C-alpha cells in the first residue's frame, strides 16, 4: 500500500495526489532519474526495471487513479536510525531554509512537495545528491538553498526528518 520497507525506495502512501501524479510524469519526461532496481518481492527472477519504464506503460487515466489511491493511504514513518546529536541543528536548518515550502516539519502532504518527515534518509540523501548535481530537476530557489547548505546541515536535515517517527 505504498509503505516502503527499503531505505532507497520512498514511501509513497499519503503523498498528495498532485505530487504523486507530477512525479510519475517527471519520470515519463526524464525529469527525474530512474534508477534500475531488482525486484525485491514476488517473482525475484523478473528482469530489473526502473520508474521510467513503469511510468511509460501507464495511461493518463491510470496515473490519475494510482495517484488518488496512494494519496488515500496512510503514511507510515520509516523506523530508522539517526544521529540524535544532529536533530536540533536539523530542525533549525529546516525552519530557516525549508519551512516555507515544507510546512509542519516536512509532514504536510497538502504542500504538494512530498513528505520529508519520516521518509527514508537514504532516499532523501540520494534525492539531495540528484538535486545538487542537476540529475533531478527542482525549483531554482530550492537548488540555491541546497547549494548554500553545508554537508553538516544537510546531514542534520536528514537526522531531523528521520527523527519524526
């Protein structure tokens, strides 16, 4: 039901339908990197795939229905380790640089910006890397903010979001 058990795969349950739909179209339009992945459930002998391949097979109507389905599911924060010494710095960094677009500590699906609070840290770290190197498109303001953050601040953000379990 969209709750990921893998640290490199995001939980998509509870994302807004608009965000989920935009994400699927971003894969179709090559605006998001589509990492090849082996199947981890079911028939493990299937050929590896990626989100672009999957999204390309979906009609507009299917994308709408899938987005509505996952939006109706309950987001379950990932149970994961984090550095408690970085959480306060992460919260301060979020409040100073991120809260305008990611309200309520990154936990508001109504922002249509994805859910950060409770999301897998590995997935978020990979996303930040893709934003920084230009592999994944983002708004200019966000790219500027990420570029200005130190590595410690970025790690602190990950700890803060992971702490929201």
